C-alpha cells in the first residue's frame, strides 16, 4: 500500500462548477454547495481517494482556482508545484469551452519542466436541454491535447467519482514508473 499526496489544480472560467466538483469529489454528494460563492484567488480542499483494485490511496490537495483573470499572476505562482490539472467547462456555455485553450496556455506557462498530466471536464450535463457543446467536440479537444476526457454533473453527483479514480490511478502508476526508472538508474550506475 502507498499513500501519495498529489496537488491537483482545477482551472476554468467562472461559474462552470469548479468549486462544486471539488466539494463533491470523493462521492460526497452532501457537500454540493447549494448557494453560489465566488472563489477569490483559490480554495483548498483535501480529499482521499482509493485507487481502484488496490490498497493505494491518493490524498488530493485540490487547488480550486478562481476563474477570475485578475488573479492569473498569483495563480501561476501557486500552480508551479502542481502534479496534475483539470480544466473545466460548462456544456451549456460555448464561451467557457472556447476559453479552455486559454486556460491550457496559462497552465503550460506555469508547469516548468514538470511531468504533469491533465483532464478536460465538461460539467452540468444535467442541463441536457441547454447543451451547446457536444461530447464529440470535448473529446476532440482532449485528444488533441493528450488529456483524459470526462463529462459530469456536480449537481447530480454523476461522473465525478470516475474522474477522481482515473486521476488517482494515473498518478500512482506514474509514481511507480518513476520509481522503476530510478531503480534502473541506480542499478546501471554500479
Ligand atoms: N445545473 C448545474 N449547476 C451546477 C453544476 N455545478 C455547479 N453548478 C452551479 O453553477 C454555479 C457555479 O458553480 P461553482 O462551483 O461555484 O463554479 P466555479 O465558479 O467554477 O467555482 C453555482 O450556482 C452552482 O450551483 C452542475 O453540475 N449542474
Ligand atoms: Mg469557484
């Protein structure tokens, strides 16, 4: 069993549901925020997620970034130490989808030479009648950026645990690969 700590940066436009996703993460539907609270700079949430089919646990340090661009400079400083990221858009808001490219650009400026990975998340699928961004479009963008892709509803707690299980599995398998590479380096240096 390993217990890993991973810093997950959550970014995306204002009101797409970043804070709601962070609170519902870990299958905790009761914590869906019923009233809208605008996030200033960032909120921090700790969640432990068990890796599927293993004893491994990842303690996520969720860095729930404000979608307000006035904070971008300070956010980039805090993003430097991220291990992974989520970019969230609202499937009923075309502009929030368009801006994913901008958020990706901001994150890549902050990443330095870190070996990080990310997922693209289309939220609010409970509002299917108001959907303007298709699943196909989301998938295409994610594929072109080599990111995982998920759709979810924080409101209905649908699709959220899958995202965090994926991130936890990916994070631990990358950790194990790194350890193997280090062990090989140590062996080869004798
Ligand atoms: N219908 C619906 N509304 C949501 C969902 N997630 C968040 N919201 C609402 O969208 C608004 C913004 O959510 P919030 O999490 O604060 O967005 P943030 O600015 O990205 O952190 C709030 O009124 C939430 O209740 C969802 O999955 N479905
Ligand atoms: Mg927020």
